[in-house]
């Protein structure tokens, strides 16, 4: 099955992340979903419909990498497969965060269809693994929003198999997905992305 102690630690990291992200305005109301790896076959993930600023341990459940509940009658997010495919594609990933900030939502709607967001020339790009200088580019793909989650999971998995160094993606009019080796790494990525998104939007306004 899964290690109960590891589950308790993962659940607490998810609860703490929820309070931080809600406090920053990046996970309003019952939006967003968060997860953490337990082992090669299981992840802890938020229960569907729970307020992310008020999470408790009972708001975190376990699913296998097929997205099926383990020892729980609760229902996880409809987007659970968007988490599990990332753990399959990236065995080193320990946490995945999906947020619904204003910046991510608006910016994703402004980008033309089939055009990724290209971030370049920013010092804060170095917050991401493999980005050692501002003199580089970071490509953030934008996938159209859909209720067909298995299809979207398949497309994101293929994209990141082909582009393994990219640390996140946007869903148009929806939000951000990013991940990291630890929950702390993942939170750092969210914060860096949010800064960069805000810079991009400010630049667009000035133009």
C-alpha cells in the first residue's frame, strides 16, 4: 500500500501550501489542486471542492497513478490525471501545484493560439532548474482549456517528454501547472512564474 508516515508529511505540506497560495490570491475559493508523491505508485492529492485556504489533513486523499482512490471514499479533482502524468514523465518530481491566479488566467487568454509564452532576459529565470543565466529563454506552452482531461493529459505528457527541461505550462483562461523535486521547490516555481507573468502583463500594457 503506502507509507502512512509519508502520507502525513505530504498532507501537511499540501495544507501549508494551500494557506500560502490562498494568501497570495493565487488559489481563490475552491479552485486549484495540489499533490505530492508518496512513492512510485501513489500520490497524495487534494479532495475535490475544498477551500484551499482552509485545508486540513482530511482534505487530502491518496490515489494511484491511474488516478484511482486508495483507501478512500472521497473524490479527487477532475484534473487528477494532469498530476499523475507528470509523476510518470518525471520520476524525480515530488510535488505538483495547479493555481488559478489572475495573472496566469489573463496572460493565457492574450496569447495567440498555438503560441507558447517565451520568457527571456529575466534574472528570475534562474529560479528554475537548468536556467543558469538571464541570457536564455524559457518556453511555457499554452494548452486550450477542455473538459476532456484524459486527452489533455496525453497531450501534456507528450509535450514534456519532448521538452523535459521546461518547468510548467498554462491552460488558457484557466491557470498554471508547475512542479518540483520538493514542495518547497514547487512553491518557488509558482512564485517565480507569478512574478514573470506580472512583468509580461506590465510590458504589454506599456506597449
